């Protein structure tokens, strides 16, 4: 049967594509000739904890910084920090960064004497240690004069260099020292521009600068490329304490009253830190939610509070106005002991306030530790407004993944069990990430809005831990799993692709044996200009991979249109490599920086490309749909 359809297309839409108004167009459709069938799962969306899509977005948790993992950013007495903020925790100076920072001791200058410090590198990318004979310090990686004496965690080497508002390497020598996360002791004896250097009690070298020498200056601590922690600093044999010049309170919280506060690493319930509060009645801390924007409080909306406490004395939990002048709800918690206990109470505010705050304070003189504070509504763990909006979208497919998966600590072993007892991790988009919302919650949400879920896992994950997670989420009926995300996006090296294939196969063999019905997606970064490497990946995974994840940049309609040739080329190469292959393409991220009408039109164009692929692309999802939804 043939049917003639005549329609008029609005001129302003065509102007945006062809530059001139158009008259009515006549289309003839032959419904008896089927070119290809529309795959049902191409109407998808991508979810990733970027721009606080989850933590601060979908995740119904009013408190931001609930685990007190954020550093207690503060000034440090007798020191000046440059580049990034430092913190003091239990008498240790700490820099948490993926960049760089230096901390200069201004107590005295030296032309001779000894300096020593114990330090650990908390990131494999860190180059950390002492800087001596420092002058003219400023903001910038090389903005100072002085000598740097450091250890390179990744290369396992001792680094000596000179800075004169630049970097002049002197020595980079493979050296044995204690591994990542363990303490090393560095000692430098200074005699003008002559340095004698000891590491963990053993002499490494003596170096004397005779070319424009730096003969005196301050001493300091420095880390470049990653986080590091320092303790037991001594200058000319005297201890130099790291003391906060202000309340030592975790970064997303604010101190109340004249008490004693310690961002304490000695006894956390989860993670690395808890918050210690000591003082009289009224001393405490408050939290104003994501980015300190204020907590939305609604009159008579029952809020549930769960938290872990230990110590002595009674505790008061309250909802207040931002300045503390109004109390909306208040309750007391008692029965604390010297062991961590979970307490669950309810707070029902008497007034509404879009920018309120949560307060935790001493109801009487005492000393307490707090960790894992959860404040939520009855819709927990999902915000009801976002859930309803997604139901109205009628999506057929939802992917949970992205660069957050590539963080070294993004591991499935921490994603099951009680949300308040899961270990946090150092994330990619937000460093102090919580596992309060993780893969199980994503699966629950996807089924709640009646869509087909898929998630990605870190390629370095433990197969046994992944299997434990899969057993945990069995009730939700997983069909698709991706191993990795954008693997080797920044490297075309063959050995990096070989490592990905090795890790893929280890995880695949374990998972497939237990769940033979799962569809597997590989995340090797598609490089059509590296045909031999792509062929290697294809042939290594053919028969063990249903889909190859391809991430096009589709911010404009023209960019989307250009992807049709790339997808056709991908299909052609697959068939050249194996005419009988069943491997196809999945587009799990249509990427772009914007959320405007051009991006929406680009997605419409991309859907046309996908439909014309004849089923070669059965899955399609734009990236960051959660972020777009929240801005509408």
C-alpha cells in the first residue's frame, strides 16, 4: 500500500538548517518496503555524577559532606599556603589535590642547619617532599626560588631540582622507599648552597650548587600532581607544630560557638575522618547543603535524620534559618557511649525556608564524635520531583557510567549493604564522593521509571566483588553491562589497549560464567585512524562482546550529521574483520557542553542517523541528561 502525505514544515526551523524559508513539501511513503526496523532502546539517557547530577541532585540527601571527608581548610599558624588550600588533621598538614601546592614555614630563615619531616604520598601521581632556601614565593607551580628535595611515587625515584621561578632538574634517581600511603622520613642538612640529604635514615647524596647558588631562605612543604600528608616537622632540631588558626571543622560544615574542634582521623566510623566537637552547651556545627546554598525546608514535611555518634553528653539536632535566628524543628539525642552507635530521629519543621540549615550541637557540656549524617524525606533515596519528571520522559534506556567509573577507588565492593555504612571514595568529578547512591540505587531507579538499565564498572575491579554486586542486584534483572569507560581516550599506545583487553577478558570470563545471558559492552576508545589497533581489540573480543561503545561529539546538528559516515565506516570495518560477527555499536554518550535547543536538535538528527543504521546501533543515550533536566 502506498500513501501520499503532504505537510508544511515551519519556515523558521528550515531557516536554521538551509538558510531560507521553504514551501510545503510533498512526501511519498511506501509502507510496504521496510528498510530497517527501529530499535526500541535508542530513546535513552546517560546518568553520571558530574555537575552533581546524583550527589546534590537525584539522591535525596539534604546534607552535603555527610561523612566529614572534606578537609578542614584553614590557615595554619606560622605558615603561608600557596596555590591550593591546606588542612590540619590530628596534628598533620595535608594537601588534597590533583594539582600542586606549597606550604612555607615563616618562623625563621636558614642559611645553615637541619630540616626533617615525615610524609606520605596519598596519590600515585604525587611528587612530594621539602623545599629549602625558599624566597620570592607566589602562586604558581614554579613560582618560587629554592631547592626541591622530593620523592616521585609513580616512578619510584628521588627528585632533586632547583627553582628560580622555573624548574631546573638536577637529579631523578630510582630509589627504594616506603610505598604509597606509608610514611617516609626526609632530612636535609643545609650549609648555604650545600645540601646533604638523608632518606629513612640513610644518606642519599650531597649536592653543592656552584652556579648562581641560593644560599638562604625559608623552608617549606610541597606536593606536585597529587595529594600528600606531612607530620613531625623539625627545624634545627626543634619541633614545629601544625596548628589550625581557626576551628578545625570539615570543609562543608561550619563551627558554632567557642568550642574545641578536631577533624579527626583516629577513629572514623567510615572513610578517613570523623568530626570531634568538645565544649559547653550550644557548641556545634552546621551544614547548609550543596555548595552552602541552603537546605530546602517545607512546613510540616517530615524529615528523617540518621547519624552515627559516640562520646559523652546529650546532642541536639535542629533545623534553623541560615543565620540561626529561627528554630523550625529540634530534638535531643542521648545515650551516647564510647562506641559508635546509629541514631534515628525525625524533624518536622513548623515553617518553610528555601535556604535553611541543619545544626548538630551539644545539649550539655560534653565531647562527641559525629560521622555519616543523613537527612532525607520519605522518598529517599530518590527525589520525588526528579523521579516524576523522568517518568514523564518515557525513556526506553538509561546508562549509568562515565569518567566517574575511571576513578581508582570506584569499586563495587563498597556499593552494597547499608548506605550509611558504605566506604566513601576519592572520586573524579567530586573528590570526596559518597557511595550513598551507587549501582544498586541506579538499578532501583531505572526500574522505578520503567526503563532498561546499563552500567559501567572499573576495569581494575575484582571479579569476585563484581559477582557479589551482581548477586545483590539480581531482583532488578540486569541485561547490559559495560566494562570500563572511554578506555585509552588519552592514549593511542598499543600496550594500553592490550592492558584493556587483558582486564576486559578477566572480568568477562568471571561474569559470563555466572551470568551467560548478559550482554557485554566494551569501552575501548574508538580510533578509526588506528586501524590495526582497532582490529586487534575487535579480534580479541569478537564473540565475547555484543557492543562497542562509541562516544561522538554532537553539540550541533551538523556535528551529528557528520557521524553517519563514521558509524558506516565502523560497520564496514567490523564486517571486513569478520563477515559473520554479531558485534554492533552502542552510543552510550552523545557528548556536548551545552543543554540548549541546538543540542536538542543535534540529538534529533542523531536519532535519524541511528535509525538509518539498520539496527547496527541498538542503544543510544545523550550524556548528562540529569544535569539538563535540573536546569530546565
